[in-house]
């Protein structure tokens, strides 16, 4: 049986990393074979692209360059990691995927959302997640979490985290619009609650997906 493809999305500091780790523990306890690669990394080529993308000295990067680099990394990720894993029955949990590009490069940077979607369709061969968990958070709350964790450092975070509050507000609104457009794929979770409460909602959504699949297989 093919594995499930699950993605975690949401603004910076929403808790994707935190919830991803908790979800992996939950799934492994339930004897689900799960892979949790790092997107846009997860491959040797992707890790190198990631360093170019996040380097805070690359202030001159054009939005188009950014969009194409994320897509290039994703093309490698899908072919090298995601499709082979799904084919051997492994569930793949990815932090950020196509929706992140639609939200950040489309809604955030102002590139044409339909164009970003087309480019990403090329990159992924049209592979979409079975379930997307959108951890929704008010950007100032998320950015404060990131800062409190010391990730921001003296320079104020990576190239994307350093963007203006208005940019992060557009990203959040973009994610919510995407969720409204694909209600069957998305589950929106209020990420402002404590880690435990958010985890329970994440588990409820994922267990629902796994149970639904068992019934129909
Ligand atoms: N529900 C929560 N409440 C308070 N702090 C949280 C919560 N979830 C995560 N954090 C903290 O916020 C910071 C950012 O979390 P992280 O999981 O890295 O978010 P993301 O990957 O979405 O940017 C971390 O220091 C983490 O410990
Ligand atoms: Mg993270």
C-alpha cells in the first residue's frame, strides 16, 4: 500500500518543527513507518540550494530567483525522497511544500499565484499531499517565539524571517485562503494554544486520515 503524504504549513514560529517531531513520535509508537525529511533540504542538492535561499547576505535576490530555487529544490526532493518513500509504503511528513511557495512567493512577495502554482506543478509532477496541517498563528506571536528561541540572533533571523510584519500578514492570509480553496486536503489548527493542545489536534487529524484509508483499502 502506498504511504501517506502529510505536510505541515504555517507562518514562522507556528510550531511546525515542534509538532512535526511530536507527530513522528506518535506515528512510530503506532508502528507507522514514517520519514521526516527537511524541506527545502532533504537531499544533498536541496541542502545546498537551501543555504543560498536562507543566506541573509543575499539581499539582492529577485522574487523570481527565490521562487525558482525553492521549486528546483522541491523537484529533487519529490523525485529523490518523497515518491520512492510513498511507493515503498512509507508515510512522509514534510515541513513546508508547495503551499509554502504559494503563500510566501505568491501572496507574500506578490508573484502571480497561478504562475507559482504552474512552476510548482512542473517541479512536483503534480504530487499533492493527502493531508496538509495548517498551523495558523498571528505573525507577531510566531515571530516572538522565534526570537525568544534565540534563532533570530544579533542579525535578526534568516532572510525570510527578517521580512516586514506586513509580509508575514500576507503570508498568513494566503495560507488561510489556500485552506478555504481546498477544504478536503487542509485542516486548519489554531497554533496559539500550548504545545500539548496543538499536538492533540494534529493527532486527531492524522489519525482520521489513517483510519479513513484503512476503511477504503
Ligand atoms: N504551542 C507553542 N507554544 C509556545 N511556544 C511554542 C509552541 N510551539 C512551538 N513553540 C516554540 O516556538 C519556537 C518556534 O517553534 P518551531 O517549532 O521551530 O516553529 P516553526 O518550525 O513553525 O518555525 C520554538 O522555540 C518552540 O519551542
Ligand atoms: Mg521550523
